[in-house]
C-alpha cells in the first residue's frame, strides 16, 4: 500500500529540529514566516465556521429515502406510475387509490400479489412496479412532499400486513439464482443500469418497507406498533427453513465482490442491509439497560455555563464525553469574606469521572512495592503492609474510582468456564437477534468483512481506478453515455453522490455491528475487529482521511430538485451548468460528515487498549493525517480525532509533543483520562514492542476457544442427528430424563430432530458422547 501520509509533508517539518528552514540571517524573516505557517497548518488553526451537526443513527426520513435512488433512475418514477394506473383501471372503476376504503385497498393489494405469480418476467415486472408505486406514496394523487411521505408510510404498513415482504423475498431469491442474468452481465463489456432492473425494483420495495416500518412516531397506532415488532421478529429469525434476511444480503455482497454477479445494484443492497441490521439490533431498551449498568455513563446534558466555557467555538457533546457531574476530589477552601456574585468563580473540576482499571491498581502497587519493600505480591491489591501512608491513601482513591466494564466480567466468566466446565455446568445463551445474527455470520464472517472493505476502498475518493478493482457503478451508469456538457456534469454529480452513499452505508453498518456485538459479548466484538484488522481496515481508513477532509465534508454532490420526493411533485426546472456548479445552500454535507465520524469511531474501537494496533497508527504516520482533520470545527469529529492522537502520543517522541503543544492541550481538555494515565510519556508497561505479536495471538486463541465452546453444542447436535440417521435410531424422552437425573420418564418416543435437540440440551456438553441411545432398531444397535 502506498504511504498514506505522503501529502502531509507540510506538517512533517515540525517534527524535526524546529529550525523552520532558515539558515542565514538574510533569510530569517522568510524562514520564520514559513515556520509559522507550517505551525498553523499543523495545529489546524484555519478559518472554518463551526458546523451545527446533530449526530444520529441515520439522517432525516426524507433524506434516507431520497438516497435510495440515483438521478439516472428518475425516469422510472413515471414508468412505475404508468404500470400502476394501467393495472388499477382494470380492477377499480371511477375511483382513485386514496378514495378507496381500507378493505378495498387490501383487496386490490391481494390481487396484485396474486398477479405476481406469473411465468412471464415482463408481466411480473409490471406488477412489481405497480407495488413500488404504492410504496413510493402514490405521488400522482398528492399535492405536496409531506403528503407523499405520509401515504408512502401508510401504504408500506398496508403492504406488509398483506404479506408483500414475503412475496418479494421469494422473487429476490429467484433473481439471485438467475444464472442467465449473471452470465449475460459477465459477457458485456460495460454494465449499465438496465442490467439490474428487476433487482432494483425488488430491492426498492423492500427498502421502503423496512425504512417506513422502522421509523417510530408517537402518533403510530397500536396496530402499527404491533406490526413493527412482528416485522423485527420476522427479520431476526429464519422463516420457512431459510436463512435470516440479513445473511442473504451479506451473501449478495460477497457474490458481487467475487465477480460472479457484477450486475447487482450494490448501493441498494448495502442500504437495505444497513437498515435491516439496524431494525434487528437497534432497540433502545437494551442500550438503556447497558447505560444503567454503567455507572460512569449519564444522559444528563451539560449546563449552559459549561457549554459557554467549552471554548474555541465548540459545543459540549451531550452523551458523547460520558459526563458525570460530581464534586471535585479536593474541595476548595472556604472564602473568608463574602464576595459579589459577579466575581465569584467556583472551580468545577474536570467534566468527566476518572476511571481506574484493576490492572492500573496492580501496576501502581507493583511499582510501589518494588520501590519501598523490594518485592511484589502479584495481583494482591489488599495487602499494604510496609508501604507508607500516602500509598495507602492513593490505593484508596484508586479503588474508589475503580471501573469494571461488562467486557471484563464477560472475560472473567469465559476463564471460569474454561477452567471448570463440569462444575459450572452448561452456559445458557439467550437467543437474541444479535446472537442469531452472529451465529449465522460466524463461518463466513472473514469473507463478509473483506467484501465490505473492498467496496469501501473502491468508493473512497482517494482511490485510483485500477483494472482489478470492482465496478461499483453498475447501478448508476445509463445505457447511453452523456453527449453534452450538462449531461456529463449531472452524471459526474450522480457518480460522486453514489460513492458517498456507499461509504455512508458501509461505515454505519460496520459501526453498528461492532457496537452491538460488544454489547452481546466482548469476544464476538473482538472476532469482528480482528478480521477487520487482518483485512487492512486501519490503513484503509487512514487512506480515506488522507485528503482535504474539509472539502469532502463541504462537497455539494446533490441536486435538490432531483431528489425524492421533490422530483415526483414539482415540474423539473431547466438545469444549467451554473446551477449544477452552485449546488445547494447547505453549510456541509450531512452524509459525508456522518461517514467521517463513523470511520473515526470505527478506528477508535479497533485500536482501544490494543498496543499492536496503536503502533500501526504510528507506522502509517497517522498523526499528520489526523491533525488535518482537526480543521473541521465540529466537536464530535474533533473528539474522536483527539482520542486517536492521545493513544499514540507516547510513541511520537518529545520533539513532536514540543511542536504540537496546542494539540496536547486540546487532548488534555477534551478527552477523558484515567486517574494515573501517563498518556504523554512512554512509561506504559504494556508498550513493549516485543509483546505485540503475542498480544494478538493470545487474543485470537481466546476468541477461538470461545467460538469452539459455544459451537460444540451445535456440533454435538449435528453429529447426534447423523448417527441416528445412519443407525435408524430415534432419541427418546427416556434417556433425556435419565440424563437430567429424573427417575420417572414418559413411555412414548419422540421421533425426529426435535428429540435430538432435547436430548442434547438436556445434559452437559461433555456427557453427550457417553449417552447410550435407545435400541429402537431391529439390530439392537446402541
């Protein structure tokens, strides 16, 4: 990979001897001015307005719907309307869709689904387009964008209640397995939007259903709320012996990246995959429970005085800095005389609660014991004999701020299960949607991560076109290439917008998976993280940021009059080159800033407490790349940049710290610190370069042990079913009850895999191989 820090040479000179380039008295003023400009560049002190950005799981409802369609597809809105009106007139006379009663609307939708089951692909496509027109809000009968969005949501709930999603899922399976379309696309020298028409229609309907049902509003009826929960359950579990819907979409991504299906509309697949995973995993109840268990987290917003004192035009982040208001450890001395209220300034302390790990206490006691008594006591943190009184007070303060994360508890439980599998018994793993998704992804997860990163690389603005790179523009390029300057400009904007949306969906999807897998079990999170690191995710993200990030965030690759639902209501004005160059009036592009924050958060999650991965940041010279990102005056983005700079500061040397004191001050002011955190100096006992490879190998061994232990149950179940099928043996309730220690057992026999499941789950894993099976066959085999 090329050096991602090549364009950062301007700030690299500040890491040297600090002479500023001037060697003689005659050139001193010029050299000093050059040094000052380089210093300003390295500190990111350029004129940039503060960006008023509100981070969330996704953009506004209308924006998320509009990004589903490329501008090349705008002509298909008219086609969808025509297909619906032709079909509707043959079924309903003298009325429009909005004039029908709900029962009549349900009857018509049922008729549409019946007409989907035809052999002719052309007729089936017309009916699917009519369904898509309903999901798009029957815009031909609406007067405003608000009406279109309202009826789109109403129609989507109606379509789902009539079984439209299941019907389109079957059609999607047929199109994925359509070998004729795949071979036809492989033979073409250039793939266009016409090669994926059927797939785009199906995916658009399913995306509109997922996005409209996912959106929660206070005015939703009880029936809609029930439908939403039913839909979440339907997406979580496999229906009719099929894989969960998210795994089907993941398989489409890998098939696209392997080159077997280059005609897949990958942007729609990724958007749908992201929203399906969000629908599966994002349930506020679980996150609220997590925050309640974490005493170091709070949702209380900061006071107005704290917001004003944030300084440098930045806002205090509600819920992002994990603020915890508390009294300072050392209270201020009482004032001797009453002063006026205007002149009193009470110290507030740091705006976060300091954390201390168990490992930090052990390290502190190890150093103190070596210093004062000459030997250590290992992990004993209670015995303080021989240590001076100040050390006692220090240990007491550290223990008061001791923080035990859920990850530490889970790791301790895994160690206990490995040591005592018989005495602790079988672990009960709840079948949550997150657990089911992980088990489904487990065996193909490396391929999934590599495929997502390949697409992310192809969509990155810093990537150069290569012959071996995948083509992600199949669902945006028209059949006939533009012949005028205006058409070329419009297509160029559409292509850039297309890539931005792909980056947004992948970054949000990866962050979502990491967040919820970490909440479910730390080793699931580590498994995904390790495969992302092995697939070069860290240098890829650094390469993405190795650009003018301020220009990327303020890019205007959108044409508002062509966005849905605006383009369905208003007559399109005449576009000119001047109007296309001007773009919209927004201060920044929401999706690009959203993508940058997601990628920074992803990089933080991959490198936190991982010294080998932190060294990758140092080796790939990420410091100048990250410092350039500080030019963007947005508090949340700057926070995650400063976090990434903080973890590698101790490896950058004294001269770097001396030349970047403003950055060091910003880290101290804005980022949470551990109570005994020496982040600015290289004294960390874990910062030994010869331990880096061992650290990753140990982590990988722990992950494999976790996966194999959890998977043994499924493996034993499979082997038992195979053994029963080979010998004609059917498991019985008798032996299930005997294994459970019950004396009385039912007389009847349960045939089939259900009995096997109960037999396996009824005993410990180590006992499965020793259970004698019932002699139900004529040969008396056991």
